[in-house]
């Protein structure tokens, strides 16, 4: 009996002791709870001054201006010991198998003002990551070179979440500063779509450039890449109307919106061909408008480009702009022109004026090119003539002209081989004529603008070209 009483007393004592210990222990972390009825769509434009329910910021804070159309947005200052990060975590959304995605808009500057210069190559990276439990994260998208400046120059990013279809997930957007000095990131209009209806691409067919009795350049212009983005684009052609991809089909490389071109060979002289650009995505194949042409042989033809906007851009067919995301770009506009004409092609840092940025991160190598079939002989050499102007920083900023094989693909940031001519140091229009050596076949005429950083205001204006003429084209 005594032994039994001792056992009871000991048990009560131990229970009381454990209870006392539990009271003094820190609260155990609760298991992350996944909501049973998470929404299928969530969006935030940061109009409300308070942090949205379920959202968390790391190094980001809300400001009342600086966003899209100078609205409220989030801003992060990535200054200090690099690398340094800032992130936004978005609460749970239930995804379907129908094109789920996260969409956000950002820009980056090297100063707190909305018009500061762009960041240098590699100075900023971003990543999109997803978690199904709130603790482990998987990166699904990212980029390393970011060059977006001014209050109007937000870049829109759309990251596909299909790998997490039919799951409930949290999403995180992270920016990492890799360089030095002051670096600011602005983030606005963030949305997570659990389902997005597929959308067909939109495109047009360009006018055909006939090179010879058997060759021609065909092309198109992608206006909207579709949802999901197209997986193939190109041109189809045939000897009867409404050609499809089941007929002659030429696939063009590249992604996104913009102009593309391909070369058709083996054509039959005198036969009329019908052409349509096409693009393919999950919705199917979509075609542009139909154009037609007849390949014929014309010896000694002369090509002229005046960049006249009054012609509705018709003469721009065949030109390819390789600007990428550089702050100084080739642009067709009315800010300057030769001899009283209404348009020219020139370098611009705002898609309007013939001016260029010279601050940190504004270094640019951008190209404008077009393909020609040229027949230059000793008796009748081909000529390239054009008007140009452009100052630039002496020895560093200049316009160069190249004639290369069509296998050479100009790329942003990469200089081409030895030019036909290198031009700079003139703020007024000058005429240039280049006599070509003996050659026959297709060549690529490239106008390249290169600028470094650190030029002063006297370096303005950058390059402009007008009234281009190429003789002895076929």
C-alpha cells in the first residue's frame, strides 16, 4: 500500500515538473498552413499604403510615386556589401494546367531619381521561385542583364508556372545587386494567374525583296507573341493563293516580337508566288496577310532608302534593327533628316530625339542591316552612298559601315570585323560614297553605332543616316 502511494506521488510530482518546464519553454513553431481555398488569381498595384494581406517584403518598401505612370510602387535600395538582395513574397494561389504564370513590371537605375542612367552589364539579376510549403523554394526563371531606365521604361516579365500545375503555391520575386555603388529597383503591378486562356500570336507579312530570278527575301513582323509564346515562326509560300505550312516552309530563328526574314532560293523565273508569314503556339498555327511576287532578273538595279515616314514605312521592309535592351538605339523618326526630307534613321536614347546617353552603363554597340544581292565588276563596280552625321566622343564613339557575308549575324554588344569606313566628328550632314571591289552574290550591309561611357555634352549628336543608295543590285 505504501509502495502504491509512493508511485502515485512520484507520478504527480513528475507531471507537475514537466508542466512547469513547458510553461517556461519558448512556443513551438507552428507548421506552415496551406489554405484550403486559396484564390486562383492575385494582383497588387500597391495603391493602398498598408502591406497587402499575406505579402512580405525583404528590403523593398512602398513609395507613393515612381511606378508605372508615376504611380505608387515598391522600391529597393541595393547598396552596401554586394551581393545584396531584395525580394517580394506573394501568398498562396491555386494553379491550374491552363498556362499559369506570374507577371510583374520592373525597372532599375543607378540613382534614386526616375531618370538616372541604366545599370551596367551584370550589375543586377532577378529570379522567380515557387514553394508548395512556404519553406523550400525552387527557382523557375531568371535573367542576368538588366538595362531599364526612366519612369516610362518598365520591363514586363511573364514567368510560366506550368511546372506546378494543379498545386497551391507561394511565389517569390528576388533581385540581387552584383556591382558597386547605389542601385535602385522599382517593382509594380504584380499578378499571379492560376489560369490564363491561350492566345494566338498576331503577325503581318512583309513585302518581298526579289534578289534575282531565283532568289528572294521573305519575312514578317510578330506584333504579339501569344500565350504561351509561339514555338516556331517563319514564312510559307506556294504558287497558289493561301499557302500553308504544308507547302514550302522556311523557319526563321528568334523569339519575341519584331521583324524577321528568311531567304528563299530555287524559285522559278516568271512564276507568281504567294507568301504568308506564320507562327505556331498551343492555340495552333496563325497566318499573316498574303502578299505575292514574281521573281525576275533585273541587271544593274539601284536600291534607294530615304526613311520617309510619309510613305508609311513601306521602304523599311527588309531592314533589321539589332538594338536589344541598350539605352542608345537605332530609331526611324523626324528629329533630323537630310536636305529637308521628313525622316531619317538615327541613334536615340528616348525613341524621339537624336541624342544619346553617356553615363554609367550606357555603353552600346547596336546594328542596322539589310541583305542585298550585289553584282560588282571591274568594268561596272557597285557603289554604296549615303548621307551621315554624328559627333561622339573622339576615338571612342563612332558610326561604322560593314559589308559582310549573310552568315554573319550582328549581335548587340559585339563589334563586327574591319569596316568599309569609320565615321565621326561631324554635327552636320556629310555625303559618303564607297566603291565596292569585284564581287557577286548576297551580302549584308550593316550600319553599326558604338559608344562608350563618359562623354560630355559636346559629343552630341550621335550617328544619323539618310538617303542610302546601293547600285548594281539584282
